[in-house]
C-alpha cells in the first residue's frame, strides 16, 4: 500500500531501526531572547546539526537560515506558536504561522505549544484543534508541546497525563511532555496517551548525568524519544551530548 504524505514525513523524524526520535527545539529565543547556545545562530546551527538530531524545531526565521548542506540527515519541524517573556506571560502562546507555509518551506512536521491551567487554555486548545484539521488536510504531522502551569510534574504526574491525552484527543501525532520524575509515573503518562510521547529536557540547571538517567528511565517507561534543547545547546560539547542521546534512544532500543 502506498504511504501517505503524513506517513512519509513522520518517517523522516524517526530512527529507521529504533522507531524513536531525538528532537532538538531551537525556538526558545522568541520566548527568552538570544540565549547562550543560540545567540550566534549561524555558526551554532552548523555545530548543532553536526550532531545529526532526527529533527530540529524552529520558527520560520531560523529555519530559513539552516544550511541545506548540513541538514541532510535532520528533519525540520516548523513551530507555529509563540509568546515572549517580555509580556510576563511567555507561557501563553498564539499562532504565528500556518500549515500551508510549512508545506511551502518543505517542513516534515509542525508544532505548537499548549499551556494548561491558565485562562487562555481554551484559546490554545482551539488553535491546536484548528492546526490538527489543517494538518489532516495537507498530510502534515503535528507535534504538541504540552505543559501545565504552576505544576511540578514530579508531584502531579496525573495532570501531565491529562494534558498529554487531551493533546492526542485533539489530533496530535506526537506529544512532548516534561519528565514526571520516575519511570513508573512516566509510564502512566505514556500508557494514557495513544500518540507517541517524547520527553522534554527540563531545567538547564540539572546535570547532564541526571538528564541521561531521566532519559533512560523515560525510555524504559515507553517514551518514543526525547525533545531536548538548552541542555544540548549549552553543553560544553553539543555534538557529544547528541551522541549520548542517540546512544540511549536508538542503540539501546529494547524492541
């Protein structure tokens, strides 16, 4: 049977043997400004892409700067929502693009963030649902980044599970969530979400060794991979950090 456009695009984001993914968001400067690791973007993109993440996630302006010759092994996800810390409410996102534009630039998927537990939650849910409809029309995969405002994921994994399930119910193909602190609690998130779940990177203050331990536990709980940005970008050797993630996510696939 011939694959659909959606399936072909999704395949570019997964390891061909493991069926898992190492994604790297580079969209953070819209929210936080020119942070370390993404400030000198042209030179840093070359270095980050040398580590061959399965996909990068960015806004249109940065994606236009990705050198084609260094991105052959990396998929492209266009991020379609934004909010800035300058407002004091950077976790509230609004749509900043559409699926047609993502098709035009050759993206393999699109993404958007939904922050649960804030008054604007309903607006972000509406936006996610509208994106899902457009994605279905164009055969474009949708990645939802979901967070619950004011909640420590390790203290309330059931709220993370609720948010993840809601994103899947509205049509997301991949759901990114924060780690909930243990393999057992993360398994409840994965088991309750019929879309593949990828683990977010968390706060940059955590040590790299702790990140790798969390990744290992998340994978044992059924995670489909990772979506880690600042911890890689601000690592002393981003290529080595990505190699560590590839080794865990792909080389040690239990299936």
